[in-house]
C-alpha cells in the first residue's frame, strides 16, 4: 500500500481536507470510484459517499457520527485510498482485491457530521454570528469546543435512530454538546440522509467507526442471527485486537447499528478505535497503531458479505 500518498495523517482532519483529498483521489482513481453526495448537513456541507468496486452486493463503513471523532474520517479516507491503490494487485489478505470488488462493492461515508467536526476543531467563523453564540451556550459557556460531539444544532446523531429511541434518557432536554437525542428520531438532516442512502444501497454488512475504547459493539436484539453476527464480530476482533463488548440485556438503542440490525437483520458493528481519551479527540500519535489494526477491515467485511445470502 505504498502508493497511497494523498491522505496525510499529520494534522487534525477537517471537512475541507476531506473534500480536497476526495478531489485528488477521484482524479487519480476515477475509473475505480463513484463519488456522490448523499445530502447536506444542516449548514450545507456535503455528506460524501464513495463506492469502490463493481459488485452488486454492498458493504458500508461510516465515520464521524460525532464531531470529536474525526480520526475515524481520516481512517476511512486512508482505507479508501489504500484500497484504490491496490485494486489490481495481489493484496494484503492473500487474494486479488479486484476479484472481491467484482462481487462486493465497498461504500465509504467518511464524515457524516461535517458541521460537528468543524465546530470541534474551533472553526466557528463559517457559522452565522448569531449561531456562534448559541453554540457557546450549548457548550456550557465554553469557547473551547474540543469535547463537542453533536451536530451543528446540538443533536447527538448517534441517538437519533428509531430503534429504541423512546427508551433513551430525556436528559439533556435541550440542544447540548453531547447526548441530546432530539424531539423525535430522524429529526436531524444528517441521519435522514444516511438512512435514505442505506435503503438505496441495501448493504449486507454495516460498520460505524467511533472513538474511543478499542472495543466492538455488535449486539442489539439480533434474535435468530445472534450466532452468525457474533462469529463475524469475532473475526473483526481477531484482526483488530479489539475486545468484543459484552451484550447488555438492557441496552437502550438509538444508535446506527441498533437501527441497522433490527431493520435489516444483517450484521452491523460499532468499532471504537483508540484508547480511552475522555471528552476530546484521540491524539494523532495514536493513528499509526490504529491504522495497522484496521487497514484490513473493509476488505474482510467484503469477503464475509460474499458468503451471506441476503
């Protein structure tokens, strides 16, 4: 994967950097890629989806549900570029990657929450001045936004999905830098864009990347598919070295993977990269180690999807 040189990992990964990298990757690998906007954030930033491969089956990997988790966007962009650069070569899992891409296409949604990422990186000048004051209020009066998880309106995107939404805690009761679930599920524009996109591509497996904790969540009312889904999560645990979360019988839901599992009855995982860092983004010094753990995940789930009869 030495030819993957476009995505740089030496500074915080912004929405502008992502768009710039996408433009360069598209120029270099356009015959292998399909890039589309699946909609826009509340403040008009495009939510990009990139398809690699020609397979009729799809898998999807999603980054940055939360503003402070932009390292997951960097991870997915690095994965996209690396896979595109090795598309026609014998690659790291011992089979020709272009063969799997003939059967299964990998979709990347690297930054679901571009407004939240922009806020977390303290780039408030792109928001209306009246809204900047609101953001400070939602951030408990602080002008340091390093802990920001929500979208641009103070809604936590990973508490916006219909599965189990009702049982989520109602606190905080108004827009806040984290945990506010909104007045109703699918209220946020970003989540509506993603759920509509998922319905369109009908993926066999879905992965949502988060930070932090080096843990894999795979279980939410999996029913008759419990064994299959646990087996698949174990395979991802083995290649990443991340521990499998112990299923919580009283899990409340509201998250993307909860919704995907209960809607499609197919495997979905939330993969938490990096060690625990508290209320901030993981330091860039962790990226190289996390990349080594995760670089094979996309190809691995494509390979696993090929075995599943939809």
